[in-house]
C-alpha cells in the first residue's frame, strides 16, 4: 500500500515503509512477517506520511533504525526523524531527533536518509512548494540537506556552525525536493536526486556548504508555464551532474557496487516515478556518457532502489497498473528479463514531478 522506503536487514529480511503509516517486516522472499508495533503516528496527506527507513551502521549490534515522516497538521507540519530500537516486531526507545522548520503545505518533504562513512546522518528536506525562496535562507531548514549525529546532536564541523543566524545542522542548500540520496561508501561521494518543477529534475553531487541554486538557478519552469528564474546557471551556485527537461520525476537512487552486474559497476540506478522505469546512468570519470531505461513494461511508479549485499537490485514500486493503492518490491537478479531502451535523447513528453 503505497510503499516508500526500504531497508535490507543483515539476515535477509526487509523493512518497508508504507506512506499511509505502517512499517512492515518481510521475509527474504517478500512475504509479510509482521506489521511493526509502536511506530510513531505520521501526518498522512498528499505527499506526507511515513517515508524513509534506514539502519544504523552498527545495527547488527545495537538494533537501531531511523524513520522519517511528516509530522503535525495541515497548517504546521515538519519533516521529522525518529530513532528507535527494533525488538522483534516492536519499536522500543522511540526518540525524536530532528524536526525541520514547520510549513503549511503537505508537499515537498524530501525525507530521504543516508549515513556518511563517519557515522553522521544526512537528511533531505524540501522547501514546501509555497516557500521556494526559503531554500536560499540559512536561518530556516527548508530546501536543505542537513547533517546530524546519530543521536540528533549537531556535528561541530558542519559548515555553518559558526555563521551568525544560520541553522547549524545545514550541510547544503538551494534544494527543491530531493527524494533520492545515496552515499558511495568506497569514495564517500554523495549523490542526490531532486524533483524540479516543469523540467529541471536533477542529479547532484552533494558537498559540504554548497549552494545548489534553487530557485535562483533552474532548468525548469512553473507548472503554470510562468518563468521561475531567468537563470539556468548562476555564479557561486553548483550546476547539477545531470538534469532532465522535460521532467521524468526521479525518486531514490543508488550507485551500483556488486558482483551480479559487473558491467554496471559505478553506474547510478535511478528510480523514476513520472516516466515509470528504472534508469541506468552510465558514469565514466564522474561524467554521464549514456542513459538506459529499464523495466518500462512494469507500468508502475518506481519510488526507491536499494542494492543488496549480493549485488541484486531491489526496487520499490507503487501504483502498479495505475491502481492507486498498490505496491510491490521487485528483486532484480542476473536471470531477470530486463526490457531496456538506450536513450540518446530525452523523452518527448513531460511528466509532472512530485
């Protein structure tokens, strides 16, 4: 039912969030074992709900996990992060460790979670749509990626800790609605996938203290057709690694590291919502050289992608065959038939971003 986040447990089981509020425990074959108890209540409306799940780097010894969710009410809601210990089919010691700046819309939460190699946690936050200019302000946490310690405290080496008036959790800014986040543990490189407006979806390489431009610099226009900014690039603002105009609606992403598909080593695998496919982005020396659409025949919105320890690719899909409240977890292995389209030019029609 509208799956959003996926975490693979060390023993092969899976945790799946449903945006409608449930956290499911599945076995290695995808069968439901339990609905986890004591999950915090989420604000479920439009894009709000229970969103991402990620395991603590030392989960095998401490059983700690993290959830992101929309919290509050229509006129005052946040992207919230909670920390808890998984004890059988129950969450224990549930603690709120982060809330961003409240907003009065039920869209653009960001809410993707990823740990850096140093054990700190990155959290993406959207700008709430009606507050796009706030993405450039350092005193509010809207349209930002933040970095916190695993207990929610602020790392002393965050870029704006000593900047008067700035929120000390901010790691990067100038974001619209980043719903994809992945840390390459081999290199420490951080990739994000970000929804643009009508056009201008982006893949960014996230670095400490960098301004990614929204809404001053964008390759997209407003849904009304109005121009958002005269600038596609702007001095002092980082350009994306890759952008799509028309929009494709990117969700989660992962950098492929694994033995199952060695020819894809170092490529980005992007879950695509709007154009309903998995997308392989072939990278060579940090540059995009080719793109390929996979599994378009599934007729489903791809929300998230996770790489298993054996190199299998797990994809979270929703709206299967256009059914509003339906979802699946797909496991893609070497024997999976993968209908593919080599994309030398972008799609000819636009799909609204999320």
